[in-house]
């Protein structure tokens, strides 16, 4: 019996780090700005949380889902809304957002944070896109088909977060 316990203990030690290294800390479809607003949040929730926006486009028809779309901007924060995916097309929901101001956090990460902080909060399962001309690296966290599909991104310059965003693929 003791050799079997030793074998199981060794297997546990060997595979436990691999499992945790591959685990995602935060579901990329569930990222929240200041712990409140994220994908699928309603327009009313955004207004209640952030107040009146600096700029808002007029609602207009979009071809993808047959509903309406609009963009809402705050200083360093932008949302894209659609209503075609909601019941009877009456509720605008966040389909994407981007953050470029340090006063907002996204699920515990803020502009200026290091790559190590992002890995500790969002996990290590991402693909990398490099823009050598701009000196930027973007980590792309895929949103599964079950939750999206879509992606969440974190952009770095000189090892520090300069922008974050999340979006559903809608067409």
C-alpha cells in the first residue's frame, strides 16, 4: 500500500503545477470595470455606476443582429452597445469596452501595472501580438464560444499596461 501512496504523491506533485499554470484566474468574458460594468451589462447599469457620459452617439440601425447600436464615451473609457441580442431589442447591452485611463480598474488590473500583475489576475493562457513599430505587445485572452465568442486584450508598452479591452464577436 505504501508504494501506491508514494506513486500517487509523486504524480500529484508533478501535475499540480502544470494544472495551476494552465488555469485561468478570471474568465475573460467576465472582466469588470471597477468591479461593476462588463460585457452584457446594460446601459442603465453603466449610467448608474459611471454617471452621464462625455459623449454618446445616436442609436442607429445595425445589420448584424437587426437591432440598434451606439457608442458611449467617458474620459479614457469607451463602450459599444447593441440591443438586437436582447429580448425584443429594447435593452442596450455592452458588446465591447476599452479602457485607456488609470482611474479605472479591470478585474483588479489598472493601467501602469506590470506583466506579472496581469498574469496573477488574468492567468497565463493567452496569445501574443507584437507591434514593433509602436513598441507595443498585446496579450489576447480568448472568450470561449460558450461565453462569447470574443476576446479580452491587455496592451503593454515597456512592460506596463497601457490599454485593456474586451469584446464579443457579434458577426
